[in-house]
C-alpha cells in the first residue's frame, strides 16, 4: 500500500472526510504541544472542541486560534490530577454542547527524575 505522508510539520491527509464533523470533543492537555495539534486538527475537521489544561492564558490562545481559523473551540481550565476538575470539565462540556462524543486523554507529565 502506497500512502502519501505529509511533509514534516504538515497536516496528514484526511482519509475519511466528515468523520468528526459536528462531534463534541474534549482534548485534555491541549494548551500546547501534541494536545494543541490534536485540538486544532479535530476543529479543522468540523468538531466542536473543548480545550483543557491548567494554563488559562495558553488555553484561551488555542481557543482563539481555532475560532479565528473558522472552527469551534472553547477553553475550560482543569487540572486532571484533581477529581473535582475532571467532573467539572465533563459537566461544562455537556452544559455547553449537550453531549460528549470524543475524549482525548492527552494530559500528562514526565517526572523530573533520573532514569537508571
């Protein structure tokens, strides 16, 4: 099978157009890095995206960029190490959009310890 791969830093081709159109997605840890890329991609494919993370300034930046590009994105500040924040994130999403279709569990940390 011969697949066309994107240039480094480019977007991958969309093999199934419309696959996430009008779906509601939460992407945890989406204030930067891989999570931001996932959130932007989902929004670019027509999903309503809830950007989530601990840094409000970065989350608002991502939500604004998605909206400026014609997508639907909102930011909900939440710390995934706090069970109450996890519940609140789901509740806010359902309150705003009426449902949740996609959950991307991207949030994580890498502890600053030496590896043996």
